[in-house]
């Protein structure tokens, strides 16, 4: 098969490599589309190695057709249209995935739309609803609201009864997040988001903050949390270190939760995917939640797709067609 391979100088090529084999409990997929995640750029640079046993090929999700199923796999057969959450291997003609990480493509979606779903909805769901335990009526702040995870989170909040506030890098992006269901937002290039977010909180404090930025946002995030608030850290775009006022944390009985998805055991990933199929996939099939795609590139131009993501100009997902 062919796949995107990374050279020592970080250049990319669409080259021949070994085709994965299907093991017990796995599904082998003919990939029709995959999608870009910021983790891919970090891995390309040598800063985010795949977990032990995972494919070294870039790509954390895909959509395509089942080629073969391994022993002990029920519910799928050759020819089924599926999408999958991957620990690696999506930038290729063929990918393998544990059966628990594979879902049928929601009704009405094509491969490109389906490829945009697994990573961002798994990330948003596990962190907002499983880690933070968010319930209807609560307030959430979603940093990087125009990202794939951000646009997924805004829509989840809208359909499951939470109000959300976003930060993003352009006024137009904030307007588009509001159109998706956010109650408001703030342009991060205009300084601290604290005052605008306090207005959104209306004196009640924020229940849940989903933050891929990290260091530089920590202090303001803690100020914004209400009693029993939960801050979920999912990235370090703003740096890995910051001072923390433990008195604020204790006084609010708040929680700071560190979270990653890629390195979780297959059983935990299967749990979140099962919840997506039960709670979120019907909302996608009905049109209540829509895939948000910024742009589509042929996989041979993965370098261009990476430049698009690195520019921070995208809104939603960047997809590669195979």
C-alpha cells in the first residue's frame, strides 16, 4: 500500500510501505478519507511519538470500507462503510483499528464528512461529559472554539442543554461559533478573555472549561471557575508550565483534570465510541449536529494541509482524500 511517510528532515512523501494485517479483535479498513489533527504536526516534528504498538504512520482517524475482520469481531463485515478512531495509521490506503474504535458512518454522510468525526467528537465527549461530568443547565468555556474539537463541543453543548462561550483568533470565527450554538465569544488577540467571560458567567462562575492552551490561560481559568468547577486540560499550545494559586482551587472545591485520548487503553476508547454511537450519532443522522469541514486536500498534498492547520486560519476540520 501507499502511505504518507515522514523523512528525517520532516519532509513528506506518498510512498510504498507495508500493508497492515488484521489481528484478532481488529477491523481492516480501505481508507477513503482521513483528517488532520494538531497532534499530527507535533508527531511530524518528532514531539509526539505514537503509543507502544501503534502504527508510526500519521493519522488519528479515517473513514472507508471494511476489507476484513479479525477473529472475535462481531457487528462488521467486508463492505461496511465505517469510520474509526486510530492511535496512528490514518494517512494510508489501508488502516487497522480495534473493533471498539470503529463505528458505522452516520446516515447521510459521505466519507469526507465521516472522516472529520471520530477524533474531535471522541475528544469533546470524553472530556466534557465523561471526565468533567457536564450536565444540562451548566456553563462551559471552550478555548480554541473554531478548532475541530471546539466546533464539536459547541454543537454538543447546544443539543445537550449547556450554554457555551468560546475564545478564538478572529471575530468572524466567533460569529460562526455563535451560529453553531455558542452564546458568545472573545477574540484572543484583544488581550485577556477574563472580563468578557465573567460577563458570560453572570456572577455564577463557570462549571466546565475545556482548554487546549495550558500555561498562559491557567490563572484566568481558575478565576472563572465556580464552586465545584472543572478545568480539563487537553493541550499545551500556550506552554506546559504556570503557577497555580492553590487557595483558589481549594476554596472553590474545583478540579483540574489532565486528559489525553490517544494513549488510553482500547477498552476506554471503546467506551467513549459506544457512547458516541448511542448519544451523538443519532443527532448527526438527524442533522442536529453537522460535520464542520474547513477544506479538503488530496492526500498527496498533505504538506499543504499541514500548512493550512499551522496557519491557524482554519475553521473546523481539514480533511484528506485517499
